[in-house]
C-alpha cells in the first residue's frame, strides 16, 4: 500500500496529524556491562566492581577493603 498513511476507515489524515511524533519513541539507553575487577568511581572515590546483585538496579563494589551496595546508575 503506497501513498500517505490513512486512518483505519480509509479517510486521509488531517494536516495536523500527518507529521506528529509518537511519545515514548526515543532510543533506549544502553547500560554499561560491568565485569568483576573493573575499575569504578562512585561519589568521587575509586574502587573495583565486585558483582551485580541481580535485580538490575544494584551492584556491589569494593572500596578500601569494604564492600558497598550501590545503584548501577551511580557508577562511573
């Protein structure tokens, strides 16, 4: 079917409906995949990545012989 997109009933779209963008069609953000012993920065402090907790939101990092559970979005 070539030509302009039409409404389900076959009628042509109004001029105000022709070039609209759909909400929520932004490209997805690609999250970095961290591996064991990767160098990380969290709140200005350097450390190493220990493990992903598995909930898709938190990770454990090692800073100065201590393990911290932090948000993945806060890691640099």
